[in-house]
C-alpha cells in the first residue's frame, strides 16, 4: 500500500503549541457535550415519575451498549489509517468505514428489539421504546466516524463545532417531549429525528472535506481494517459491558425505583475523562510517527509528559467531586435522589486512572489485542464481584465492585505497556509525581470540608464554599510543592482556551 508519512501532517515548528491548542478546543467542545447530557438526564429525572425514568434509563443504557458492540472499533481506526493511507484515497476509506457500520447497524437494530422483548418478560415494558431506538441505530451508527475524521484531517475546530451542534440537538430531543408532558416513547421518537439531523450534517461535512478522486483502496483493505479494529471493537464492547454490569445487576436484583436512583449516581463527570482522551486524540499522529520511525524514546517522552500535565488537572477534580458529591446530586436531581450521593462519590474515585488514555499508545504501535485483554479482565472481575457485593451491600456494593475492578485492570494495562514497549514499569508511568499530586489534592480538601461543616448551609451554598476554598488551596499547595510551575499553569490555561497570542489551529 502506498502511504504518506504522518509527519507530513504535523504542525511544524509550533507543534507543542498547536497540540495544546487543538486539545483545548476538543476539551471545551466535549465538555459542552457532557454538560448538556448531564443536564438532559437531570431534567428528565425531575420531569418524569421515578418508574418512567427508570424504564427510559434502561432503554437508553441498552442502546449505548448495543451501539458500542456494533461499532467494532471502526470509528477509532480512522486515526491510524488516515495517517498511512494516501490522501487521495481518504474519501474512499471513510465511505468504506461508514458502509460497514451501516450493515452492522441492521444487526444492532434486531438485537435491540430482542433485548426489549426479553426485558418486557421480566417486567420492564420497554418494547415501545426499543422500536424507535432500533431505527435510530441504523441511522446514527454510520455517522459515528465524523468527529474522528475531522480531527485526523486537522480540522479540529470543525470537529468541535459538530460535537457541540450534535449535543444541543440531542439535548432538545431528550428534554422537549418530556417538558411538553408527552409519554416517554415520544422521547425515543424525537431521538430518531436527532439521528436524521446527524446524517444531514455528516453528509455535508464529508462532501466538503473529502475530495472526490478516482483513487481506490487495496482489495484486502476491508480485512486489514477489521484486523486492526475488531480487537478494538471487542474491547469497546467489554468496556461497555464493564460499564453496565453493575447497573444490570442492580436492575435484576433490586426494584426499579432503586435502579432509577442508582442510575443517577453511577456515572463519571464527563469533563474529566475528556481531558486525557482529547490530549490523546491530537497526539495520535505524533505517536504513530514516532513508532513508525522507531523512536521509542520520543514516544515515551510524549506519553509520560502528557500524564504529568493531565494529572495536575484530573486528580484534584476527582477529589473535588468526591467532596461535593451530596450537594451535586441534590442540586441536579433533587433530594428524592440524595441516596445516590454515596454511589456518585465511589464512581468519582474511579477517575484515579483517568490521567491518561492508555489505549492511545497501544493503538499507535498496533497492539490492539492488549486493549481487548485489558477490557476483558476488567469486565470479568466486575461481573464476579458485582452480584455478591450487591446482595451484601445493596446498590452501594455495585459501585464498590466497579472501583475494585477498575484498579486491578489499571495495574494490568500498566504492566502490559511495560512489556510490549520492553521498558521498566517506572518509565511507563510517573508514579512518584502521581502520588505526590494525589496527596496534595487530598490535603487541599480538608479546609474546604471543615469550612462547609462549620457553616452548615444549603446544598448550593455548601457546594459553592467547598469549590471556592478547595481549588485555590490546591493551586497554592501545588505551586509551593513544585508540582506545577508557570509552564504547567500556562498549559492548563491553554487547554481550557485561556491564553495570549495562541497559535491558530487548523
């Protein structure tokens, strides 16, 4: 296969600035998407009776699980193959991915209907919800690569705009029918309209950004792509299974109202994982370049430096969300769901490993099967632990089993990275810096916690006090202890879009 060097697509002399700039755009756009999703769920929880909210949550959860299975890792393969396929064959490659996704989506639609029938036999009357969602998967799945395609082509601003646009339309589709007092089935039909909107926008973007040429792909390209992406797809499926195991166990073993409460607590703050994944997205081409050139030192340098910078952001956010868990749940979902705060605090602790996108290096060096094994281990451990923990501790046990499985899987992937890169474990992950940052983040929470307890005000005021005290205290301690200097704060400012004289991303 004729290839083009990924290095040709680098950002030139201001590469580091450009990477930070592009990452900041993605972080902001994904943050908007995450906030709108949280707001949509929070509004639905307030508008719908608890049983209806539980049924809708189950249907949407199942849709996410099925679409994760149906992707087969194909959207993620875009980053790898657009870096090595000739530029005049980009359009042919992207349309190949979308066609494969369409064929798979038909099977995903049938699976959704089957799950709906099985769930209805167990008292979860969701068949009426699954019918429109089956149409949605056929419409939406072929559009999944759009953001990755734009990022891989260097069109980061366009990718951000598309992400934000989709987020607002999705929010409207979820909230407007419920606000008008329509049945929950109407929400699912509105989501079909959202899917049609995605098709229109994706078609416009593809026709504008991908030049029409007569270039063709090698005859075995489908098998090449599947060989790369299927392990990623299996890994994505296992990650979703791992993500949903605790929720399904709660659903089967506890009443639907308990499931509704658990579902509003068992989620990560989307902004936090987005930091590492956004940085990894814009680093993929440089990582692939370093690997193809045989420059392992540069690859590891890029990797570990990104971890130290992201750790200074992610670890204090993890501690902060544990600190404000009760107040946040009450403000978002009302006091009726206050019992979910303990679940949310445990789920927030799983963010400890979100200082990096560990699969990025494995994808860059074409070791996708390691990602599959990593995901499988996490899912198996969670499955083994969740049932006895739920029977023992109720819904809190499900969150604890997820935390334990996450920790064991994290250790596994670090060991796997050490092995495939043939370097000591300490060169794969900066443990010393990580532990110092975590310690400082924990110590910074003490003044905020004491102040809130002394004042004992409303949930909103308690949250404001804790955040207002915690963040400045952490920033001060991090600066005094040398965890973060001027360069690190400038990087943080650039990542959230606050910078002077910034480089203009493509």
